[in-house]
C-alpha cells in the first residue's frame, strides 16, 4: 500500500515537536514546520459552492469577479462539472466560515469615495 505524502509530513512535524521540546528548534522554525503539516481542506459539493454565493446574495458574475475567476468556471463548480481545488478551495472555505463581508470588507474607496 502506498503511503500518502501527508503521513510523511505528519512524521516530520512530530520529529520537529520533539526537537523543539529539547530546545534544538526555535519557535519560528517550529511554526514554519507546522504550516507544512496543514491538511488540505475537504472538497465542497456543488450545492455548498452555490450556498456560499447565495448566502452572500451575489450574482454569479459578481462572485466570480471577487474570486478572480470566470463566471463560466464558477458555474461549472455549481453544476458539479468541475471542483474547486488548491487556494480557491481554501478561500471558499474561509468565506463560508467567516462570511463574505468579513473577507471582503467594503471601504469608501470601493464605494467610489476617497480612500
């Protein structure tokens, strides 16, 4: 059976914790090592992607622009023809957990005023 790369990262993080405990690794190095061990987010279903957009009461085109992607690709995510991956998937999880208004706070500059 082939081991997943996350298993080796978990072992590396455990070794780093042991080195940190005995004083051989600094706090900064331990923090960097812990970031390597962050597991990828769970995949989102098409209904979840649509729910994130609809909860914010945004059109497909506006939400796609906010995510720096195309409306066509966002539509494919919502229809289940494609799945978000990588940074976009993590970003969608953040928006779902914190809300669009927290991730994209409106400023007077965004509303057309002076910054």
